[in-house]
C-alpha cells in the first residue's frame, strides 16, 4: 500500500509528472520560440531562455490587485498547474506502461483535466478585478465552449472503433494489435478536425484572443506578476507537451514498447508540434465570434463526419 | 451597463503616449473619447527661437518617420513667403527623399498592423524589407532617419550619382517583395475576415472630418497634395494617385501597399531624369511677410505656416500634422465595433500622436480638464490685446 502510494507520488512529482513534463515542456517552448524566430528571420533565444524566464519570474515580487479575490487570484494558477501535471502523469504512465498503467474511464477524467488550465485562466482573470482581464476571461470562456464540442466528438472516434474502451491503456494495446486509429479514414478525419482544437487549447494564434497583447494587454493575465505568472507560463509550456502527446496516444498509436516505435511516436509528436507552430506563424488572430463560429461550424461538422465514419466502421 | 476599457496612455498598441477611453457594452464599443496632451514638446515655440536655417532641424524631429515631410512643408512655406526659385535638381532630390520616406513609413505601418493583428510574421517580414530602404537613405543622405537634407532655397547635400545603379537594383528587389506582400494581403481569407467591412469611414464622414492621406483615399476620395498642389518634382514625373472605395481598414492597407509601388516608380523616374546642376539658390535674407507650405506626408497632408518680420527668425511658426485631422475619425469608425476591431481601426489611420499633441490645461487635484478650447482661445486673445496695449499699438 505505502509502496504503491510512493510510486504514484513519484510518478506525479518526478516522472512522467511535474518535473519531467516541466523540463520537456520548457524545451518545447524553446523549440516554438526558435522555429518562430527562424520563420521571422530572427536569431531566436538561447536554449536555456525559457528556464531563465521562469526562474527570474519566481524571484519577482507578487502583487495582488486591491479589491480582487486573493484566494481565487493566487489559487487559480495552482489549479491549472495541478490539472496539467495530473494529465501529464496519466498520459505518460499509460504511454510507458501500456495496459497496466491506466484505469477504466481515465480518458474521460483526462478530458476534464485538460480543461483545467483554461478554467484557471478564466478563474484568475475574473478574480483580478480588471476590466481587461474580465474581457480576457469571457473570451477564454467563449473559446472553451467553442472548441470543446468538436474535441469531445473526436474523442468518440477511438472509443467507437475500439468497441467501447474507456481506458488509455486499453486503447493503446488495441492500437498495438490492430494498428493506430489514425490509419483508418475516420481516424484521419478526426485528426484533421482536432488540430484547430489543439491550437485553441494551447492558446496560440489564431486563437489567442484571451491574451491578445495588442488589444487587451495580456487579458486574463494582465494583473499577474512574479511566481503566479511563472506558474501560468509553466502550465502553458507543459500543455505544449501534454496536449499533443494526448492526441498521439489516443489517436495515433502511442509510443509502443520498442525503441523504434518510441522514436516514431516522438516523431509524430514533433510533427504535430511543428504543424502547430507553423499555423501560429502564418495566421493573424481571428475575432472571437469568428473563432466560435469556426469551431461550431466546419470543425464540428468534420468531427461529426469522423464519428459517423467510425460508426460505419471505416 | 457600460464599462470603460482604457487604451493607453501606455499600451502595446501605441508607440507613443495617448489615451483612448472605450465605453464598451460587453465587447461592443458604444462611445470613444480621445485624450491628447501626454507628450507636448512646444516645438512651434522652440522654432521661434531658431534662425530660418536652423528650423528644418527642429521640425525634422516633430516625427521620426515624417522627418522629410515636415522640413519640406516648412521650407516651402519660407520659399512661398520670400518668393524663392528652387533649382530643378534640388526639386528632384526632395522628391527622392520624401518618397524613400513614404516607402519606409508604409512598410513600418504594414508591419505594425500585422503585429496588432497578432500576425508577427508579417511584422518581421515587412520590417526586413524596410531595412534596404533605410540603408539607401543612409547611403544617400548619411542618416537612416532625420536626413537633414532640406534647406530653404534648395537642399543641403547633393546625391552621389555613382550610387544610383545600386539603388535602382535594390528598388527592383523591393518591387518584387512588395508585389509578394500585396499578394499575401489580398489572397489571405483570414485577413479578409479581419479587415473587410471593419471601420467603415463613408466618403461623407471623411469629408466632414477633413480626413487626409491614405485614410481618405481609401474612402474613394483621391485627394493628394502631390498632384493637387504639385511641389518638388511631382509634376515633372509620371505617377498615379491611388484610391479605392471600400472605405474600410482593408482599403487603407491596400492603398498604402499600392502607394509603395508608386513610390518605387517615382524614385526610379526621378533618378533617371535628374540632371547635374545647382542644388541651392543661395538665399541670404528673408523679407517680412507670411507663407504657407504643404507636403503629402505618408499619413496625409502636412501643413506649415511661417510669418517673418524681416529678422533672421520666424516670429510665428505653425505646424499641423495629418493625424490631427485623421484621429477624430475614430468616432465615426469605432463606435458599434468590437474591442478587437477598435484596436486595428485606431491603428489604421497610421496615427502619429506626438505630432498631434496640443496643449491642455488640467486641474491636478481632480484630474479634470480645467479649461476647454474656447476658454483657451479667449485667454490667448486677451493676452495679445494686453501685449498690444503695452507696446502702445
């Protein structure tokens, strides 16, 4: 019992949870910044820059806005971090230990956990009593409602294809036996439909309305400083690792048990990430109403087609 | 219920201090107030303490981006006052410098507009293409900005003809890049969604507000000082006034991009037609009198007025930058739009706030305006009367 507890704690705090995801997430945010810089004819930051940023922010003064809710303001970033860490732990455990790592229904829990970072932004923005932050929070809320519908619809595709499996581990072993879901027609359509949702989950252009520096000066995060801001930044970097990883595991065959398949899995993850980075560099920010219309219109339609195809069995 | 969303006085949207109060209902702007007066420098007053020959250096610094247009308008005002004939080569040189300035100003705006839309790739690319233009400015005049080329009666420095082939070569490159940018803007469906039909300024409203430059030319009114009251070498070369009638932010972007292509054309022809000759008419004295000068700055008409009493300094100098006329159009364009649109609409007139600065009198204890415009004018008239009485007029 105690041994199991310690193993779970280690998984949560060290590997594949907080520490591991934080480090990989920050490295990936460096990749994002570097690729962006190269696309924009700039040199880009040195490798350790994201780490410097976080460390520096941690040492800065924390200012809580007068009149805001102190508890909610300081608690919000922790909620987001906890959500991202737990999601990373569950996904990582399932990806490494296969069928033995997960539990029945963990894919549903994960859908909730992946929403937590967005909820934290809404909570923190609303708690900071700044008109720009409330505009940011309300935009995040609208965006969340927009992209969650197609995102959840897409998640039905692997569940239907596998005949009702609700555990990450089982989905992985199913894919190991029958080939990845993305190899089927419905899987491909699902992957295409989920890409914009991924972009929105990561709050990157064209779906960064909640932060929109040149409109609402960082929006929901405008009042944050010091350690809480560092936690938000860290959460965002961790999501850069966790969210594409989730898609690779659920839809695209995971990492397998051999070195070759693991490398292939990492390749898939990097491919998704680079696609996200290029999307963010070749688009302007869209208006929030256009974003919601886009997610509820074409993206949801595409997700529905994927579900129907899965039901037909292709 | 309306909330006030402040844009400024310090905001990533603005390069200079300025305050817009957006009264918003949800995300819809229902009213907008502009407050200027954060960066008043008293340039007109400074000019009265400088000699006619020193003033160009001061007015150059009204705006770092219009640093050829303000001196052009000023020297033309003095030339109008003293009836001075300017040598032809100097006229060509003035045109080349002001067009180079228009090129880099419009590219700067394009980059900023991209940045305001969250499209940082456009930001960086536009500024990369702007860099060769600044290099050319440096090679021809010695400075990337604030060229110090203008002088009453001519220009201060001749252009080195041996540089022309390489300048023309870079103009060809720029032409290619500009065409690529025009394609990128006109073909991008996401940009269309963001810019088309946003910030409508009807031709009637544009006339009523007295809007200038690309702002009014995008509302289908082809006003351009360069053609309507030709100065420098604009009536000696062949070029077109660009105007579109979409009346929106998209139109203003297209007008600026196409104007860049026209500028390239003008520079090529000026360099081609320029013949060796005098560049300065050697003005010695400025007689008493008054004169006006205007030039088409990248943002619209820049207007300068100069009065002389026969000494070596102007006794009155007045400058009006185009943003002074363009800024108030925000009432017509932003009300009814969302905050998202309001930011790019405010940016679409290519505002230059420091140039627009006027004095305001505020009560420090309440933060409210203590005197309005009418009261200020009344005060100044009283002061003038008082001075006249003291001087015994």
